[in-house]
C-alpha cells in the first residue's frame, strides 16, 4: 500500500468531493471557522463548496497559494486536512475555549492550526 500527501491545489475538485462525500464534513466543507456567524443559516452548501474550491485552488497545481492537504492511498483520494495560518480562521478569534488560560497574540500569522480532517469511507479503520 502506498500513501502520498499533496497540497490541495494538486488535487482535483472530484478528488476532494470523493473524500467529503455526504458526511457532516461534506456539508461544512471546512468553512465553520472561516465564516463569522452561523454558517448553516448564512450560506448554502453550493456556496461552501465554491469557497473551498477557491481557498484550495484545487485542480491548479501552479497556483501561488493553497490551503489544506489531500492524502492518497494507492492513488485513490482518501483523506483531507484543513491546515492554514490561524489568521485564516476569523471565527476562532471569538471562541472562548481555544483561548482559555492563554494570553498569546491571536493575530500571530506564524501560528498554524488544523481545524478539520476527514477520512473517506472505505479508508477508515475501526479500532
């Protein structure tokens, strides 16, 4: 079994769609911490899909920037992780839990965060 992890812009939109499927992550498309306000009321699934495609520049291997990583197992799209500078997630600023007991600069662009990961059905292993 071979595993390869690539920047999201090296993946196709179809590969990203295959990973997200119809699970809960498929509805959010990693927009929960990017959109201030209640995401389900303020945006449609089509809008969230379009935002993710734009943010990742999926299908554009020469794009100057991307967000996230895509994992392939034996050439099949198998997983996704949302990882970017913390400043790319404005909704994180207003949440209480991530900041409890911390006094660091919320606008420090050198700090990166993982806000989501998805493993495609058929690639998950039960423990």
